[in-house]
C-alpha cells in the first residue's frame, strides 16, 4: 500500500515517511512554451464608477511622486518618477501612463530633464528610500524613455523634491540634433557636467552640491539655489560651473527658469515668490503675493512658458505630509488654493502635492500630483485638478495574497499603507476597504476572503508593528477585531499569510490561527504558523510551515505533520501534486524538495548584477509543469522580477520586460515581485509588486503528458543536472 496522507499520526513523521507519503517522483514531459514578455496585463485598482465613465485600465497610484516634467517640444510627452515604485512615461498627454523600466535599475526616480530641443533625449536620476546601491545614479534615454543606460553610478537614492538636472538650451548642436551640455548637481558629490549630450560626465565643482540647478536658456549661465547652512542663496556661474558668484544670501527652496523669458529667474523663499529680470542681479516680489503666507518658506515655484502670468507654488506645514498648493493667473498678484476633484481617485485623497508641469503651448493645461501618488491635470490653469493617472498601478501588497480555492474569482488583498481592496469579478472592478478605520489609509497584511463576503486582514500600527486580525462579515462595509472563543483579540504569531480549506470554506486560516466557523471565532494552531497553499488534487492536503519546517495536514488543519526541515527558513512554498515535490523559497533562493528527500537549490536566471533574490513561488494548478518565481532586490530594481519554467523546472525563462518599449501602450510589466499566485479558474498568473501594483500573465498553451516513471532520458537528465532541475546532489 502506498500512503497518500490517509491516516493522521500522533507524533511527527520522520523525513523518509513524510516524503514517502508524497509519493514517488513522476517525471513529466512538456513542450516548452515560448516567452512573450509583451503579454503582461496591468491590473490597476479601478471602481465600477470609473469603468462606467470610460476609464481603462485605471490607476491607483499609491507611491509618492518625486518628479513630473514635460517636454518643451512635444507637450504630449511627460516623465514621472516615484520614490520606490518605478518610473512612468506618457506619449499622449497623460491619457495613458506606462511604466518604463527597461535598463533603469533604480527602484524609483528623483528627477528628470528632457532635452529642450530634442524630446527623444531624457536624463534621469535614480531614486530609493536609502543610499545603498550604485543603481541610484544618472541615466540617459535616447528614445523617450523606452529604454535607459546608466551613465554615472551614484548611491544617493533618497534625494527627492530637488531640481538636480538641467540642460543648457544654448548648447544645441544642429548637426547632432541635441543639446550637448547638461548639469547634474549631486547631493553628496558636487556638480557634474556633460558636453556630449549625457554619455560622459565630469566633476566640475566638488563643493557646490545638494542644490537646485537651472541654466540660462541663451547664455548658458548656471544657476544654483540652496537652502542649507553650507550654501544658502543664489549662485551664478559664467564659466560652465567651475566657479560661482553668490548673488543673494537668503535661503532659496525653489527656482524656475523658462525658455520664453530667458533673463528671468523665479525663486521660492520665505515671504513669497520673487522675480529677477536681470539674470539674478536683483529681485523683487513677483507680484503683490496676496493670499500667500509670509511666515513660512515657499518650497517650490512653477511658471507657464506659454503665459508667465500663470504660476503655481507650494509651502509645507508642521508635519512632513502637510502640503498647501496655490495658483496665480495674474502674475503673482493674487494667489488661490485649487479645487481637487477626486471622483476618479481610487485611494483616499489626503493632501495635495506639487510637481507642476505646465504645457509649453497651452497655459491652461498643467499637470501635478496628489500626496497619495497619482497624477492630476488641470485644464483651467491650476484652478481645478482632476485625476489623470490612467495606467499607474503601483500599490504595494501587504506581504501576501491568496485565491480562494472555492471562489477563485473573488480576491481580497491588503496593502502596506493603503488598507485593502476586494474584487468579485477577477480584477475587472475593485472596491476600497477601510480596514483600519483611518482616513488616510492603513498598514494591512495577509488579507484574504474565502467567499467575497467574509474577509480579513492583519491590521498593524506600523510596517513592523504587531498584526491584529480585523474581519468583515458584510463584504468589507464594516470591520471589527476578530476574537478567540474566550473573547480575546487575535494577534499574528506566524507568517503574514491566509488561506481557507479547499473542501470546506468555513475552515479558515490566518497566520498561526484557525477558524471552523467562517471567521467568527479563532483558535491557535498547534504545529503550524502559516498555511500557504493546498494540493489542487485529491485528497487536497494543506501545506504550511512551522519554523523552518514544511508541514502538512489531512484533517483540514486540525493536526499538522512535519515533512522536512528547510535550512534558511521558508518564505513561500508550492506543491506539485502530480510529481509530489515541493518548491520552496528560502533565504532568497528557490529550493526543490523531492520525494526521495533531496533538497536542492535551483539555478535561476540571474539579474543585471549576477544575483537572484527569490521572494515567492507558485504553480499552475491546471498544469504544475508551469512554475513561476518572483524576485525582488529591494536595494535596486532587479531585471528578473518574474521567472518561469514551462517544463517542470528543466529550463527557466525571464518574463520581465527587458527590450525597449515599442510604443506608448505596451505594458511595461511587473517589477520587484512581492508575491505571486495563479488563479485556479483562469490559470492566469497574478503578480503583486513591492510598490509596483498588480499584473497578470496568461497561461501558456503547452502540451503536457505524464511520462513513464522509468523514462531513461528524463531520469538521466534529472540525475546529471545538479541545479538546473530538481536533481539529487
């Protein structure tokens, strides 16, 4: 008799017995499916109201925008960068935003400068929330952001809200077709200059760093504006940045120079907005400045090149997140606060932000952003802003998500920072769920629904705080703390992962907790601190972990039995019910545990730096030969975010978009994968990025057949290939 989890054991199973329960390895022959990294489908969070109004595909934003710039020769081309959620471009005036990370290795973008005479050429600085990677450097694109080349590695990632790049419009070379001179003012390393359009950079001034930079459009003078104690005020260089003359000592927080007023300099400082009409020799208030506070610094200023009477500015408040935006349409005499129309915004609107980009041809059109991380547009000169972020899906999954095995079209997922959302139609429309009860958002982890009506999440006071289970019994309308049978709150003591029994949706799992009454009461499990997945084939065993060990249950999670220890711990796991083997993410690597007890590290395609940082693994329940692995590097954006095998692990393919984008509508695909799962109904792969939103990938159409157990060719391959497949060492 060959056991298949029929009988529960009263004591932990030995490795040999537990793996024997998983059956012998049955090799599979498969026709490898071709890689198509253009097949990605974005899954932005979009409401029915947005769908009904004609919006498609939607875009929730969710990552703080650090830069937003517009081409001076093509008003339909804009670049946008977030702190840690990637960079985006639009080629149609914001009707569609497209993630454009080919060759861009930083997590986000701090600033962009578009060549004022050639919109194909763009400079950008990489961004992150830390300074640990050389990927946070300077990049050049010669095809409007369709692909990038890093030209100057730098570590300064946390360097947002500063104008660090500027082209010299007077350096335009009509033969080459672009401006040859540009400047990059680094945070920690001084001022750099290029004279070949952006490929080679030279340090020209080691002292003048961490300032805002601008260039006189016709004379090539370099302006640096600073607000710190080292270099407060305005500085001008007439020798290409080698030496500077200080023109004013008052701290300056923002600067603006426009092509249509080459001798003008607009600055933002305490007391309002000021203007120089003589290249910085003298300044006066730009207008009467009525409506602006005089006791706080104005932090930024933007002016329309089509009509300099149109301008916008911003000042902060007591908290880092407080932003107050103003606009003027009479040259700075009267300032007003804009109106924000948030009808089409999915996430809560909390505060405005201001990275203004005025159209070079129409003074009434101006683009900006909200603090929640989405782009807005005004068609009345900044008086009213509307959501304009179609295509920007950048929400961060709160640790994990799982499809219900009994209701796969219904998915509830939690988010770090932005509460949660639920879809009842395979992601076509979503409903925002205010789990935390706070207006701005919430820290939510391990969200799940077994049926679209009952749903829960681990609610936390911070990213690293304890997760306390909150649950809704009415489809997310109201929320309460879940309780034990003794009336105590339920606090996670295991993994941030949830699931439900594949044969009885009333049996639910959240971290180390189990419920038998569809979440009404909960009890801690003995022998399991997280349920990850179930065998889609009978007898539908549940699989989880306890500490560093894989465990399984054949009695709906009542008791658990140890399979094997996995050195390095367990981040995620998947089970092949046909070949009876485990795929395990452990210590940033993918490992394969075979039924003969062999645990091997699997060789996967490496990223641009020769690394592999595996984060999640999933199998196609309709064909377990289709294995998907998600990777993320955290310190940089890895180029192997999604890896797939369509032949049971013999060969691996990189599904990450790595060739230049062909047009403005081609999906840029996922990056920095946090978690992935395969929808059991549609067999589509779902990828949740770490600040890069949701994406789907269609199931391959590979012909798969069970091979003979003693197939000599496959057995030989399995034994000879040490890491490429699930081989024995």
